[in-house]
C-alpha cells in the first residue's frame, strides 16, 4: 500500500463515499491508488479477509453459511473528459465514473462496512481494467490465478442498471467481411472489378436482415447485426480491389459462440465472401429459474429486464455461476462526459441490498 | 541559372538525351535544376527566343509562317521509387520519368535543336508541376501570366501514347456522396439508423450502372463511374451515422462540366443523398475534323485512338486550341517503378515529327 495513500471513510454516507471515489481518478491501468485505498479501508474491518491480486481487491466473510453471494464492481473508468472533480447538483451526482461504476462500488463498500453479519457468506470483488481489452480484465486475472475466490451461488455485478435488475447479457461477435475485386485505373475501369461496388450486396443484405427477438425466462433479447465500419479506397483514380466491412453481432444468450458464428457464416457464405471472425464471446443466460436469483429478484421488488449489452456477468456464466446486473445509474450515460448517478438510486440500492443481506436466507 | 548547372547536349542522340534527362531528377516542385539546364541549352540556339516563367521554359521561332504549332512536355516526375539512375537494357530505357515523360521531352528538345527552319512556326513549352494539384501546373501559370505564349493552331502534348496519336481526352468529376443515419449503441441498434447499411443502395446503384460509350470523330470514349473510396465507422460498438462514398466519373469530351454534374446528380437525387461535387474538369474533343490535326495525323501515319485519361490537352481545349497526345512510351507504365520507354519509339517519334516539320505546310 502506498504511504501517500488516500483514505476512504466507509462510515460516510453512500453519496459522500461515491464522491470520494470519483475524486480519486482511476483510469484503466491507473487503479493502484484507488486499489490501495480500498484495500486499506477493507483491512480495518475484522469480519473480512482481504486479498490483493494486482490492482484488484477481494474481501470475504467466512461465517459457514450454506450460500455465498459475490458482489463485484470494477474500479477503473474510461479516460476523463473534463468531468472531474465530482459535482452534486440537486439529486444528481456528476463526475467521471459516477455512473460507470463508482456509485455501484460505493454501495458495495458500504455493504462491506455496515453488514458485518450477513445471512449469506459474501465475497466482495473490486477489480481493475474492465474498460479495456479483455486480457487485462481483473476478474479474468483472478479467475486465472485464484479461481476458487470466485466460487459463489450468485454473483451480483453492480454495473449501472438504473437500480433495476438486468438479467443475463447478450453475446458479441465481431467479424471482418472482405470483398475482393481487381485494381484498375478509373479511366479504364472495365479492366478491373470494383470491390466497393460488390460490397453493396453485403450492405444491402445487412439492411434487409431482420434480427431475431429471443425470449428467455420471459425476457426478450433483441438481437442485432450491424456494419460498424466500411473501408475501401486506394487512390482517387484507382478502382479499389478490396472492401472490408466490419460487422458487430449481438446475439441472444441462448446461442453458443459456435452457433453465433454459424449464423453469420450462413448469411455470408464462404464461396462468395471472406469472413474473418475476430472475436466472439457468448452472453449469459438470465438464470431467473435459479433459486438464488429468484430470491434476490423477489426481495429487490424489481421486474427483471434483459441486459442487451455485454458485461462481466458472462464471465460468471462461463464459471457456471448465475449472475445479474444490479446497480445505480442509467447505463445509457456510461462513457459520456455528462455521466451522473441519481442520489436516490444510490440510496435505494444500498438500502435494498442491506435488507436482503440481513434477512434470513433461503 | 545555377552556376552549378548541369549541361544538356542537344546534339547527342535522343536516347543519350533521354538518359541525361532521367539522370537529372526533377520531382514535382524540384524542377529548378532541370529547368536551368533546359533553358541554358535552348539559349544557345539562335533561331529560338527563350523565356523562363517559374520553372517552366518557353522557346519560340518567329519565321512569319501563317501556322504555329505548340509542342509541350512537362519536366516533372512523380517521386523516385528506386528507379534511378537510368538503365538501358536491350531496346528498353528504364528509369524514373523515362516513360512519363522525359522521353517525350527529349524528342521535343531534339526537334528544337535540329529543325532550325521549320515549315510552321513553333512554340516549345517545357513546364513544371504536372503531376501535382492543378493550381501548381506550369501550363496554367503561363496561361495566367502570359496567355499569348500559348497561342497556336495546334498543340502536341508529348505525353506517352505508345508513339500513336491519342486524341482529345475524357473529363473527370469527383464527388462525395454522404449517406446519413443516426448513431446508436449496437446493443440497441434499433434506436439508430445504420448509414453504412443505407449506403448499400448507393453502391448497388453504381454496380448496376452501365457507363455509356460515346463515339466522336469515329473514336469511342468509354465512360466510367466508380466508387473509389468508402468510409464509415465510429467505433466497434456504435451504429455509424455517416457513410461517405467518393466517386470518380470519367465522362466523354462531348459533355460539358455542367452536363457531367447533372448526370451524377440525376443518378443520386438530392432528396435522398448529399452529393458534394469536389472537382470537375471537362475533357477535350479529339478535333480530328480540324485541318491542323487532320494534316498531322495523316503525316504521322497513325490511326488515332481516344485518350481515356485526363491530360493537359484539356487545358488547350479550354483555350480553343485543338490538341492531341503524341509521345513515346506506354501510358499504362506511367507512375510505375518499372517504367521504361522503348528506344524504337523515341527514334520513331523524333523521325516522324522532324519529317513533318520540314515538309511544306498546308
């Protein structure tokens, strides 16, 4: 721990704590000071065993309960955008990471400090590098070096979900579709084959494609298939011999990675197109039929919604652990310069989770 | 003139002279040394009046003939591509600019030196900056400051045309077609409008379009309409709100600039698309029906072909002067690292033009 470390007062109310977290910048890769402060604050709590892995901090109770709940939040934020320090304006707390997701981290830290005898055992995970490439993700690092620390019957990811339950998440597939042609001078274009012209059929196929709506546990996962980039061009007087279309597919969590890939390859058969799948990560089923999830949803009194983006709940799904998103803040505001978190949502999330963790389990 | 100037021996044969020109590098903007050498060599010829305008050199006879022929070649080349110094291999002379167009310049310099009493008055123009943006073009600069120097009954541009006559040239139009949409996160793509998908219709329309073939004076000008660049993309998880397609139109010299623009705008009506015409330069009619052109073509014994690219003949057309391309070298080799000029073509061009210039006019 840094000797110049900031201190976090976990007895402060959740709004003050969120502000303190926002005012301690922690862009991805620069989480050390915040991790130091979180580790130091948790280390003062006798009911928790604290471990540090890189710039991630894991704190656990060990009360011998039959059920274990994991509560997780990432410490990092996207880069600042003139939105520091924090600013409280009426009921809204503005500032970098206020929404994504220092509000959720503050709620989790408050639970750690104020619920010393929960009715289920708890594992808190505060982790690094969620906003950057997957290999650097703190949860992934813990899963690699100390997987047993992530064992749980249910994981609650405190990603912004408007203080509602967002269950499961969609999968993501990225692919490059390359259309080839033959270069020629535009004054003699008939000697070549224009790859950009040929790409028109690919884009038209995407325009004509109707994404499916898949219902799971009563939740509708609306899929998507989009060209997110198109690149062609050699010079102003040259017929381009290559056009690359990057597509982003969001697929329902009921599809496996392989099924998602087959879906795209069926649309763009390899005898016509070169399809290079550059990334495919499956989603996470909502798991509303699992006991632990159903019980929490009941207590929170929230009607679950489907999570359409991809979040780290999918990492838990891959470990066989049901997981859901539940945190303060509107997910649409994430990564915007004007992001904020409503004070009422901070308090509601803290209050409801506290109540649930003190209520008799099962 | 530079005191360190290179000298050009105009009594040397056309192959040696071409090599000397190639070995005096003159990338666009760096023509001063070559212009110095050309000016100095022409200044020794008593039958010529020499003027320097920037790094362009104009040399004229004034014999009182009723007809004046202008013979022009640009001094500059594209940047070197490991193709210096010159290399004679069998009948082919390799090196930067050998084809485009120091071979043609060498032929013109030989005519200037060896035909002191032509049967028509002659204006030789050796000019700068043909290979770069139009505003820097040496011919354009002369037209702006000393337009009378370009007066002629016929202009012969010694651009590579395989020692054949390439008559007229096509016009060029460049335009950006912008297709708009609405940005959205790909997880909620239905909230947006994908501009790349909408661009599919533009590319499809280009793919379906059949360019016209326009016959003028018996020559077929085959038009072209091509997407030369396509650009769309905000981020991997964002539905793009803009797709820009750059198109290059090659149009027959019988169309005016305004007609060429109307043609494109009719294909992409403004209630559907934003069309920004960024450049439009009309072509040049072949003018085979003009007396001066017909006479030269007859003497050269070449069957005229249509010029499909755009060349500076269009600048003469704009001045009302018929013009054609006639020079050694395969135009397809222009701007390639392996460009060369056949020795036989150098000699053929010199010999035929010399004969014509010594033959009784009219």
